[in-house]
C-alpha cells in the first residue's frame, strides 16, 4: 500500500479529519494534505513519528509507526 493511501486509511480509522490530525501531530495542514494526495512521495521519520503518536492516541491500532515508516520507504509490510 502506498504511503498516501495508508495515511488516509489510518487517519479515517482514528476518526480524525486532516485538520485534526495536523493539529494533534503538530504538523502543518498543508503537509498532511500533500502527504495524502501523494504530492510528497517520501517523508522523514520525524514526521511519521509525530503522525503515529497522534493516531495512536485515538485508536488501538498496533504498529502504526512501523506501518507508516515502511510505507514511506516503499516496503510491502505496511498496512497489515
């Protein structure tokens, strides 16, 4: 699964809007929009970490950080 698709799925599973995720993660809304739209193809570990913490605070999904980081690097183990 591509990073953009996985991020959207995880965000929706957590019941967050893009704006809510941006605020919770401390990341600009434009960055979240670009990540979900696939405009930004790769992101930093720091960004994945911030997003995963925001998502984990709203859901019981395990391995959010691992899934996001694998997808950001193009590895197939993301999105269990």
